[in-house]
């Protein structure tokens, strides 16, 4: 279903052409399944990758996946050359939306890569839910929702991070901290990552990776 034509609306007796909210046309998950064949090679058929090098995409907000693909394409997200090459193969924005809709509809599966360390998980939960008033670290839960499961589809700028692979989370937090990743709006995540001390960083990544279904 494509609705990228203009819709005529009647406004005070005049017919006005309104661009048909092109940006809001959602992706088609059925079309996306086929278009995602290449992606599945690394991210898994259902977006449940089996390696911490490749983030899980299952259940991620459609809007967030599209943004990341486009940021890799434009070079705004420049923290992985392999993924930049893959993003370059996505020809049209609609393809990105369809692929994103497909992965977004998949369910995250309960397949941990390693058994979580309970002590670290408990320390990480505290960081996640309370932040650190001493250092001024704002609690992650405010933007990423309960257990990092995101807040709502209409604020899909704030990604699902609960259940993501630990080592991927560690890498990205360090990339934000050290400026290798800087595609976050208003430096939101870079500022946060700079406030995490090494112990908090390890703990919060362990906690998040344990938030599987
Ligand atoms: C050869 C392996 C490979 C393939 C194939 C691949 N990716 Fe990736 N992708 C990666 C890696 C590695 C990363 C992690 C980048 C980093 O280090 O932050 C990634 C990251 C991503 C992210 C960011 C996720 C997040 O949580 O921020 C998205 C979205 C993504 N890939 C989508 C896709 C799509 C869509 C395709 C198919 C067109 C695809 N990838 C194909 C390797 C791959
Ligand atoms: C003020 C809001 C805010 C807070 C608080 C926040 N984040 Fe984020 N976070 C974001 C936004 C926005 C993004 C998406 C950046 C982008 O568009 O690429 C993000 C992205 C991330 C990512 C990358 C996800 C991916 O796969 O691409 C990780 C990991 C992350 N945050 C972890 C954390 C942790 C851990 C905390 C707490 C210590 C935290 N965040 C607190 C707003 C926030």
C-alpha cells in the first residue's frame, strides 16, 4: 500500500493540496520480510542475532531502525564501516521502512548469550532506575522505559535497549563517550555516557542484557 500521492482537502471552500504525510506512511512488514534477507545474515531471520557483534533488532521501534539505517547511509552514524556498507544497499526510504516494520514486529526470544552475573545485574538495576545523584547521572529509565523496553511507539526516538547484547551495549556506550558515535539528538546519549564510571557502565550493560522476555 502506497499513499505518497497528495490528498485534496476542502478548506474554506478551496481545494488545497496537502502532501500526504509522506514521512508517516508506515512500512509494510510482509514486503519487508523479503527485503530483509541480506540483513538476516547478521541480525538473524527474526532479528534475534546470535552474536554480540550484531545488535538484536526484534521488537525495536520501526522509526528507530529507519533512523539508524539512514544515519549510517549519510555518515551521521559512523561507528561501523560494515553496517555503513549494508545500509548503502537499501535503495529507497520505503525499503528501509518495510524492513524496519518487519523486524519491529518480531518478538525478542529468550536466548541469552551468557548467564548473567546476578550481583552485576542488581548494581546495574540501581544505575538504570535511579541514576547517580552524586555525579548528576540522569536515570536511564526516564527515557528508555521500564526494564529498557522503550516507552511507546509514538516516542520511538527512544530505543528499546532491554534484552540487547551486553557487549554491543558496552561498545555503543563507549562509542558515545569517546565521540565515535554522535548521531544522538542534542548529544543526549553522549552526555550520559560521559557520566557513567567504568563500574556503572559494566553493571548497567549486564542488567540490560538480562532483560529478555
Ligand atoms: C555483515 C553483517 C551485517 C549485515 C548483513 C547487516 N548489518 Fe546491521 N549492523 C551490523 C553491525 C556490526 C552493527 C553494529 C554497529 C555498531 O558497532 O554499533 C549493525 C547495526 C545495525 C543497526 C543499529 C541497531 C541499533 O540498535 O542501533 C540497524 C538498525 C541495522 N544494523 C540494520 C540493518 C539492516 C536493515 C540490514 C540489511 C539491509 C543490516 N543491518 C545488515 C552488521 C550487519
Ligand atoms: C534523556 C534521555 C536519555 C537517557 C536518560 C538515556 N538515554 Fe540512552 N538513548 C537516548 C536516545 C535518544 C537514544 C537514541 C540515539 C540515536 O538516535 O541514535 C539512546 C540510545 C541509547 C543506546 C544505543 C541503542 C542502540 O542500539 O542504538 C544505548 C545502549 C543507551 N541509549 C543506553 C542508555 C543507558 C545505559 C542510559 C542510562 C545510564 C541511558 N541510555 C539514558 C536517550 C536517553
